[in-house]
């Protein structure tokens, strides 16, 4: 039996150093901590280097906040870091790209066959997503695009 797997975004706003009196990503943070907390005490992190290592930093912070440890083997759960497009609105980091919504809809249906060129153009961190089951097979704890960036928090048991 494979360990549970969770998907979270590697958004820097989830790092403890970015928290403030008013948390702009409170719902996202709560969903991430819920998912990571269900992975058990020994969590293997799968994150791309596309974001300069921020995904791995965010994952490690979430694992620590949930009371776990990041491990390379003997894991009780797997934490995958990735997100959809960052070009869903005019105020998004990558500004509006009309292809973003359809791209994210396709990801929602399947993480297989992701076009890496289009993902890069849409500022999507999808390198670690192929191989994950569809979101329809997961418990989706968060599905929203705050600040024009598509984030999911999902758990496969």
C-alpha cells in the first residue's frame, strides 16, 4: 500500500516569515496544514527547482508546522509541490494570458500529458505533477486562484 500523497503550492506567502497580523492566504494555509498533517510524521517532499528552491522551502516549513520531519526514505506520506498558471488575471504575477483558464481546467482533469512549453509560458510549476492521479480522485481541500495564480491543495489516501 502506498503512503498518502498531498499536493500543495510552493507560494512564499506560506512561509512563517511572511505571516503578519492579517494573513492574506489564511484559507490556503489552513488547507495546506490540514493536508500535510494527514501525511504522518515522516514526509518525503517532491518539489521542482523551477522556482529557485522555494517549493522545497515552503514544503519543509509546512511539514515542520504540522509537527513532522522531511525524510528521503521510510516516508509515511509524500508531499508534492506545484501549481497551475500564474497568468489568470491582469493583476497576476505574469499578467493575463487568455490560455490560462483552459490550461488549469485541463490540469484539473488530468496531470498527465502536460505541455511543458505552455506551462512555462503560463508560469505554472507543473514539473512534479505528472504521475499524480486526477483531482477527481482526491479530497480537494482548496481550489482557487487568489492573486491570479491557480492553487490546489489535495490529498490522495
